C-alpha cells in the first residue's frame, strides 16, 4: 500500500480515527451500507496517521460498512484490530513509548486487552456517556476532571 511509505519512524504518537463517509447516491455500490443513523448510505473510513506540520499525515486506512461487515462475517471491532495489526508491524522497530491515540469509539475491552498484550501504549478518550467509572484498586472513584494547565498521573486504575 503506497500510503505506508508516509509512516514517520520518528513519530511521537500515532492517531487512529474513524470517519463516516456519506454516499447517499450509491444505491448499487456493493461496499456501501448504512451509517449509524440506520438510514444514510455510506461507509466508515479508519485512518491511522502521524503528526506533521500541524496536521495528521495518513499512512494506513481501511474502509468497512454495515454491508461489508455482514457479507464478510466480521465486526467493526475486528476491522479496528485488523488495522492495528498493520500498525503494530510498523511500530515493531520503534521504541515502545510511542502511544496510539484513539477517540472514544475505540474504548472497548477486547481492544484494550490486545494493546496490553502487545505492550503497546495507548491513549483513548473515554465514552463517558456509557456511564464509565474509573476507580482505584480499592474501588474509590477517581475524578476524570482536569483543570487547565494541570497534570494528573493515576496508575493502576480500573
């Protein structure tokens, strides 16, 4: 894939992001399915990129839709993990302190377990709308609020 040549081995982090691509006119296009609203035709584009010049430079991408997921007996989670397998291969010679930064739709347990098993550092925005609670070992809640200019380091949280 030509995009893989855009991977910067000196990257401080990798960004993973999914974008919905609307294709309302694509009634006969086989890879187009329905988006989150269940009505709009389209597909999802998962891009992985590295920062550069104030932007993210893509180096890997894949598309999937409700239709391809049902046709290929897969899931959105499997598609995420398939893309990350490519990233892991690229990062194998990079120091393990390069985190992959994800948005909240990536905050599911199977992916987190995969990243932990691979010893891959990550940053994921939590989907607090799902009632996520972060606690210490004793079960005491840890606040997710952070004041501007402040840093909080919390280890061994659940």
